[in-house]
């Protein structure tokens, strides 16, 4: 059973970001990191062509609850804020992703609306070790109309990056600056992630992508069928906006149908569904690191909730005060947060507890 230790609300200084850029429907412009033993969370946010870092205190506090397991946030002051010293993008940044290396450094990747990729190496305090590690330009030199773009690092090799470009209907695979191959999707890709499970020999070779109302699985080792390993169709017309993978190998997708579907990669069939669990479209998903039977779901109606997909029970939820510009969970710890259009940042610290009674279920 998961339980929220704290929920804090902080406000981005107006002097740092007066008016955030609008971005796309996918809330992929926030990345969180918490070092071992630290009582604060580093939040990286992207607005316009720059990336900013904020330090937000965590700490244990009394969590107030409202109706329907709704958490009421406590106030927190941002300890310090800064601009990441790096080469700025040419256009609006659409996605940022943070990952760790085996040497104790952080890798921050960002991609803009035309597919330009910049990857920087930071130390654990967030300072630049090198102002620029590597960058890669799209194969079409960024011509045409800009659109949402996303990226995902390989879990076993941080120098391998997959970059999705929505309007171009393409997935580009890079090994540092070297372009390895391009995958052509049938529809506009909306989310992507490398799979982390024991069912495949090479962790870095399997990529899950949502495109239109389909979930497609790509094997970078394959040449046949353009590298497409499996294609799973959802409800016609209901676009998928989010995909995530658990440490046990399960894959979750969600989108316009307001339903979270969990797939077993061993037979590519649905093993669970949280039907109509969100009031509006689902645009963000993340499995719990403490217990993969739990999943965090972010909806378009300012709400984020935690639920158990195996039995359909809702544990808790919290709401932003305006549209989400970013939603993210730390890769190896249950610290999740959201950044709102108003400038507010909500950060929840969640821990695993013993078995507790849960009476609220999702609507059928």
C-alpha cells in the first residue's frame, strides 16, 4: 500500500519565468531528481528555448485530506533557482528527460519542436560538468512545421537516445551525435519509452511508441517490417497520449478514452483496465518504483491520482490550479510532481506502507 508522506506547493519566481510558453498537450517539460539522503527535490523545467532549475524542500509534514482522498498541499518556498548554462535551442523546447550514469553524473536531454537534440552532463548538484555533451540535428534539417517532440534514453546505455517528432511521423535513433536509423510511424507519435524488462536479451533494443490509437513496439535489431515488432490497436478515434513501462515489464497506455490499459509483453494482451478513471484525457503515466502494482495517472483536468491497477482501487489524488505544463516522477523513487501554467509546482513524496483498507474504487 502506498501513502503520501508530503505534498508541497511552490511558485516559480516571476522574475525567472514571467509567462511560461504554452507547449503541447503532453506535459513533458518537467524532470525531477532527488539524491540519496537529501531533503529537497531538484526540479528542471523548460519554457521557451531554455531550461531552468529549482530547488524545492521535501521533508515530512502532516498531509491534510479532503473529499474523495484528495490531498491538500502545504506551502513551500523555493530555496534557489537558476538557468542551466547551456546552448539554447532554436525554438520552443517540447520535452526534457533526466537520467543518471554509473559515475554519479546526471544526463539532461532536451528536444525542441523541430527535433534538435541537446544532451548535457551535470553533477548531482545540477551544475554543468560540461556545458555541452553532444547535440544532434534532425535528418531534414528542421524544415517544415514545428510540432511536439519527445525523447527517451536507453536504460542500459545513456548515449543512445530515441527522438520522436509528431508531424514528421518519425522516430530517430542516435548514438551520441551519430544517427543510427529512422523508424516510420503510420500516425503522429505522441509518447515513447524504452522497455526495461527481462523478457528481451538487450534492454536497449525494444522501444514502445504511441501513435494515434495504436501502441507499436519496435525492435532496433530488426530490419524486417521496418523494425516494427507488434502493433496493438485501441478504440478507433481515441488517441493515446501516454505510455510507460514498469520494472516487471508491463506496459501501460492512456489517452482520449480516459482509460488506462495494462499490457503483458509476453503475449501482448491486456491484463487490466482502469475504465473511465479520469474525467478528461489522460496525458501522463508512471508506474510506482516501490510497488509496480500501483500507477500514477495525470489527467487533462488538473488532477493526478495514484491507483492500484490490479484491483482497481484509488489511493489518493491531488489537483493543480491550472493546466499542466509538466508531469514527471523520479526514475528510482516515488517522488512525483506537476508544473502548472500559473507557475505553481506540486511535489508529492510517496512511501510504501503496510496493508490498509481502501474503500474507493474507480467508476465502471
